[in-house]
């Protein structure tokens, strides 16, 4: 997202990437030092969880305290990005309210039964607002998709544990490597054949092969890509994920797949972690756990993929007057929020005791969910549905769908190979 203020208003050595690291790190630090507000409840639609409980004074008070915890560092960081606080502050409060509504919609018992989670409702709410009325200026100033999702990715690192991935054995890691490498290569090749430019092709391939939106964001940072193309890719990921999340568990049952193989198939194919968990619930505990392990293995490759993509892109598109892949160029192009993701993961994997990790998991997950929900609402507010199919005569969308079809086939074969 391009800030409204000029680039000169920002300190020269403090980019959006570093601000995302600082904001995400500050949020993690606040939780670690004991600022852990009681979390609001979102489940409703049953006799024991009526809708009235959502708007009770107690629940709204909890939502308010979580909002203060999340929004305060974001507002401070936005001031360094040159945001006009007079419009940014009411705008981000409005975004938080829409993100809260998305989580409420996902908390209904019917949504849980269908596996419809907050990312879908966040995008839907943003799209509905985008197409229903002209967005006010105060809300537009707060629509900063990358800022929220980069900070969210740093916080996400606190929930990705190296020991859990290694403890799951080599099967999940093996499948992740096979799928990521083969699907990325095929999708990039297909996009090139369809005359999609290299920047967009790289982001599309990473989104399909690794883990959807998070991988697309990391890739855009690694190759210093166009932010409009990134917004296009993230919207496409979420729109395609909606039917896949519902149809894949049904298809697995129709094909007679075992719960473990079906879970490995879902975990390696669906492009958001939340959709993996939601769809995995339809398979039972064994299928869900396998899906999560495979997805965690792919999530752990974000940092590795960003590092190699930085080197590859630096060699492919050298900076004028500098060696193509010098350490300085690689570091300048490496997305700093991925560095923050890795540091958070290392801290929670090896630097903290199990009691501290358990005590902070709830608040950390709530912060991450809030940041991602605000990011997906922002994506919807920026996206035109017609634009998804008309951009470049639909060639990027066709490349993405073709890559997903290949992904479905390769991942199913890999699931049989490693988990059958």
C-alpha cells in the first residue's frame, strides 16, 4: 500500500518492513511481560451460546481491551509511515470493527459446520463494502493491507514451532519439499507460457506452491514487487480458497481416502492455515492433525523460500552498478518481516519454556487473527471482482487456476507416497 504522505516524511532507515517487525515484536513483547487481556468470545448460535452474549457488556469490554492492545502499536507505527492520524485513527477503529464482525460471522455454529472461517468473511465484508458504496476518506487512509499482514506474519512466527515440525517426522517435511518445488516450477512455467510478467508469475507461483497469502507477501518483499499485483494475487487466493475448502473434504470422502492421506492432501493444497484447520475438522482428529503438520511444514519454508527468491531475483534483475548477488543487495532485498517471523519462531521454539508458551498462546493467536482479519477486510476494500477476471484478459487467473489443478494432482500423489 502506498502511504498517502510522501516518502520524505518517513525516516530514511525505517521502512515499512522494519516497522512491521517492530510492531509485531512489540505486540509479542507486551504479551510476554504479562499484558494478556481476557479474550472475547465469538461462538454463538446454540442455546448455551446465544447471540445476546456477543453484545453483552462483558464481551464488548473484552473486545475493546484487545483492540487497544493491537491498535496502539499499529497507530504509533503508522505515524512513522506518514499517516494522517486525524483520519487514520478513526479508520483503523472502523477496520477493527469490521474485523470483529467477520469473526462473529465465523463464530456461528453453521459457519463452523461448513468450515467457513474468518478470512472468508473478512474478504466478503470488504468486497461488499467496496461494491456497495463509495468509501469515505477516513476509512481509505487506514486501508494498508501490507502493513497489517506483515505485522501479522511476525506474530505468526510465535505460533510456528520448529520442534513440532521436526517431531512430526520426515514425512510432512518430505511432502512439503516435493510439493513446493514441483508446483512452484510448474506454475511459473505455465504463467510464462501465458505471457504473464515475471513479477506476477513469481508471486502466483509462491502463493499456489507454499502457503497462499503469506507466501505471496514474502515473495513480493523478496523481489520488491508491485503492490497492486500483490493485492490481485491475495484476492485471487482467497476467492479460489472458498470453494476448495468446502469441496475438498467431500471429494476425499467420495474417493475413499483414509483420514491421514486426506489430511495430507488438504494440508498441502489449501492456501491458508485457517482453511486447513477448518477443512481438516471435517475429516476427524487424525485427518486434521495430519493436515496441520503438513501445513506447518510448508509455512516453515516461507523464510527459506524468501531467502532463495531474493538471491534468484537479484541475479535475474541485478541492481545497476552493483554485483548481481552481493550480500548487500541480498540483504537490502530480503523482506525484513520474514526475518522477524524467523526470530519469533526461534524464540518460542527454543528460548521460552513450555509454561510461558502455553500461557501466551491464546493472546498471541488472538493478535494474529485480528491483524489478518483487518488485512483481509482491507484486501476486499481494494478489490474489484471484475478486475480479477479481466486483468490481462484473464491470463494470470488462468495461470493460478492451472497451477492449483496441478497442485491438487501432485499433492494427492505425494500424500499417498508419504502417508499412504
